[in-house]
């Protein structure tokens, strides 16, 4: 539940790729994720980046994608959208693990 009516829902996705994942396969995943905001309504903001922390605590996760939604309903629309489902279906060949964390920004 949002803290107040102006709260935004952040959807954070971390990817750890297989050691044998080809660079072009990883690039295809990044491109595929980047295409989702144009294909799915309700995404208020999108950003991504790769780990640059010197702490070494990323546990193999190298890529972070953050999507912002104005409501849980818009996030749920995204999760169930055919474009998102197709994208998820492409991950099996190169993804080792993922971590998803949603929170209401304060």
C-alpha cells in the first residue's frame, strides 16, 4: 500500500548471467528489456545499469533494471502483459539467476 497518494512503486530487477553467456546474448537481453517501456503502458520511468560497486557484494548480479509505476495495478499490468511474458521467455538460455524487489518510494 502506498505511503501516500504521491508514492511511486519501484520494480527493481537484478540479473546474474551464466558464466558461458555470450556477450551478444547479454546485449539482446538488455535490448529486450529496453523495449518494454515503449510496448507496455503504465511505466512512468525506466533506467538500467551495470554494477560498478567496489565493495564486491553483488553476489554475481551484474545488471540492474528499475521500472517505476504509479500504482500496483499498473505494475500488475506490466507483469502480465504479453510483451513482458515474451521477454521473460527469452532469458533461459543465458540467465543464471534473477532477483526482483518492489517497494513504495518514500
